[in-house]
C-alpha cells in the first residue's frame, strides 16, 4: 500500500485545513487508517482513526469537536477536516494504513506540514 498526503500548509489561528491521504496498490486489505502527528525527534500522537469498512471513528481528546475524519472508499482516500486550529495543532501530520492479508502490514505516508501562525 502506498500513501500520499496532501493539503497541509499555513493557516491562521482559528482557521481550517483539509488533509487528504490517497491510498494505492493493494488496498483491498486495508482494515483501518488514521492520522498521527509529530514534531521531528518526538514520538507521534494519534489524532484520529477510522475503520475502513464500517467507518467507526476515534479521536484524540484534544481534537474532538474540531477535527473530522472521513473516508471515500471508491477513491481510496481518507480525509481530515481540521477546524478552529491553534498553535498546538502545528506539526507534521502522517497518515497510516493497517492492512491484512498477503500484502498486509502497516504503511505510512511521507507527512504533510501544518503550520498555524498569525
């Protein structure tokens, strides 16, 4: 599975961004996908995750009510709608996918930078 993120950038505090993570390759085994964020040299923090089949979601407490994770199973793309962004949300965001089957494993995107600054 290959993952390509897009949508990061610079936004003012209180602003919004929409991240996308497009999956390609052996996508039929994907069980769940999610977003992690981390600064260089730090451990990652889970931001949100979604079950690929049923669509159930899970959020970090710090983003509940502000971020929404979703997926388009036809386009094999996952999204993260981020609203009311603060300085604490600034980080590099990585998408991941966990897949089962012969081509299963844990896969990561290259990361996309989110900068929150006035």
